[in-house]
């Protein structure tokens, strides 16, 4: 490797670290993304043009064409994707990263089959990449509604574990024999792909943020393995950063849901069968109009808004920002309560509200906002469900029992905006809807909030 290429890789590595650091805050996240993208572009240019190989001109043409096509497709998708589809996009792109590691392994195995260390690295990349690719596609299908939230085979845990052991046994056999056999190689690929499907299918939709984070970390590990194979520091460091960040985020997501990683992988939330407007145990619901809600908010001192996936579905982030500005102009203290797993991916609500230029300083995390609900006059829950369900505290038989939630039930008045009484992503009844302090504002979030804004403007 030339000195110039080493310097380029060093610069690229530094940009990755700087970019990741800036991604930790919405105000610097865009700059961090651009810095890391610049580093990656620099590394690609250096890799393509600075090397010791004799390469025909046509190879440069093919590489350039591939980069151009991929860049155009990626740019078009990123520009056109709706915020509601962002979790699906993350899952899909993450799967392609795993597929890349798998394809590299398939190409390189025959060249390194007699080197135990290299063969082990390659086989690991094939398995992890295959699991990530197929698992991410299944997660993508669950997120966009193409697949059922939970699909369980009989004794699925036993089947999954035995299948995984079989895949590992095949990998060990291939490495130990040191013989290139295309049938075994592609059998290993199929094994990784099938296990990825079996791995994600039984996991419930409520656990999907954790699954996305975990699969993302696996993609990073696959990239790091490829970096080891090619002795490429950029791929190695980039993979380690993605893998470690993904693992840390996965653990944080599990903590936020009061669930262990093993319970996410080997279990799932079960749905309640009785979802109706009147519940024999919990009581009846109370309807509210936009006018009723506007009056409560107009004379309130402290209002907390709890955004959820329904806000994203309705593309109502700009309207809710307008509502916040109107209330602030009337002297009302407004905060947003952010639950770690609200939405369909980690940080979904932060990204959604940032798009409408909501001031980051009024986005308050769960641990910080919960003590203030006792002094809150009105809580407006928009499209959130499981993250405000008091069953997490009150019902030991509930699947979400013990999960940290936003304690909105402690507020003086609660208004919940939903399309209907359908259950949330966990598929269970929400006790909050039947609370005597709760009023249900039914309707599409954008339409309901627009009407609410209109009422407030006339006061």
C-alpha cells in the first residue's frame, strides 16, 4: 500500500469518527453525515485509483458506472422517501450492506480456502452477511405491512437453534477440510439466508426497533470482517464503529423496553383479543372535540405533547409545530415528551420533529419529563400507544409489564388523538384510554391538529 493511500485512509477514518460524534445531536447531525460521506468518497477514490495492480481500462469504466448508478439510485430514494418510510429504508439499505459482505466472501473463498485464518474470516462474513440481508428484508416487510407482525413455526426456538448449529457445523467442516466445494459454499450461503428469515419471522412488531438496531450492528461486523480480509483499515474501522454503535443502541433499546436481548430474539409480544370502545374491566371512553381541546390548552400553563407513529403516518409534524408555536405565543410552556422506542426505529420522533424545525431544547427524554407530569395541565398524545400504556405499571399479566413508559396518567388532563380504538404495535389494550382524566380526539392526526390550530387561532 502506498504512503498516499495510507494517508487517505487515515483521513477517511478520522472523518468517520468525527461524523459519528456529530450525529449525536440534531443540530450537528447533518454536518456529521456530510463529513463521514466525504471521508467515504475520498476512500473510494483512493482505493480505485491508487493501487499496485495492473487493471484494464474497462474495469475503471465498470467501476465508475456502478458508482454512478448506485449514487443516483440512492439519492433519488433518499430525496423521495417519506418520514413514515424511513425505518423501512434503513432496514432495506442495511440489508444491502450485508449482501455486499456476502458477495465478497463468495468471490474470495476459493482464493483463500487453504489459509485457515482467511477462510474463517470469509465464512464468518458470508454467514453474518446472509443473516443480515434476509433478516433485514423480513424486517422491511413487517414494517411496510407486507408480512404479519408475528409468524411462528411450531417449536420455532428449537428449530432456529438447531438450524444455526447446523450452519456453524457446516462452516467448521469447510474450514477444516481446506477444500473448495461450490456446493458446500452455496449451501452455507443458503443456510445463512434461511436462518436470517427464521430469526426475524417470530419477532413481534413492538420489538422491531431493537431488531433493526441489532441487524445494523451485524452489518457493521460483516464490514469489519471484510476489512480484515483485505487488510483495509477504512473498512475495519468503519465496520467497528457501526457494529459497536449498533450493539450499544440495541442494549439501550432493550433497557428502554425493560426486556433482555434474549427475550426479544426468542419471544414476542402477544396481542389482546378484546379491542373495543367499551371494556368490561376498564370502563368506557370519553370523546372530545377540537373545540374542547383548544379551550383546555388555551387556559393551560404547561402542555406536554407526546408524539408517536400516528403523527408520522399522517405527516402532521409541521402542523404540530404550528400548534406548539401558537401555544407558546399565548404564554403556554410547551414541551415534547420523547420515549426511546416511540415510532418504528430508534430516534424516529427526534428525526420527525427536526424535519419541522422544532427546537431541540424542548424535546425532553422520558427520564427527565416523567417527574413533571404531575404539574402538567394538559398532555396531548398524538398517535402514541404502547409507550403511554399504564398497564406497564399496573398489570403484571401484561406483555409490556415493567417496560418504562411516559407517565402521562399523572397529568391533570389527557387528550389522546387516534384514528380508532385499534391496539398499538404491541397489539394490547391501553388502560390510558379509559382513565377518567382522558378524552379521545378521534381522527387523522393532521386533520385533527389542523382543526385544533384553527380553534386556537380564533380564541
